[in-house]
C-alpha cells in the first residue's frame, strides 16, 4: 500500500525529534500511540520510498541531528 500524502496539522518536539500531527494517517493504527502524532523523518522516508516501512526497518539521521529531516540526511 502506497502511503498517502497528508496535510500536516501540527509540529512538536520530543527528545529532539520532530513529530507531526496527521490525524488520519493509515499507519497510526499500527503504532503504540494512536493519537495522530508521527515521526517526521519516518513520514518523509515513507513518502520517498512510496511504501510504508517494514517493522524491522529504522530511519537514521546521518549527521546525528534529529531535527534535520532532509532526505539527503536520512538512511534506512
């Protein structure tokens, strides 16, 4: 299933990670916290790959900066 592009309705920081509020994102039902908040770097990587990440896939920040969610800084 291809992840839909969604309108981001809010942003907050937790432990230096940017979380975005996407109320109706399909994958929210698979997370522990089904409140609509989702890690921005994971959302961007899923959009780039045009698929949802597998459970054993993790997105890392190459420069160690958790706020730098440019695709050139992200790797699975």
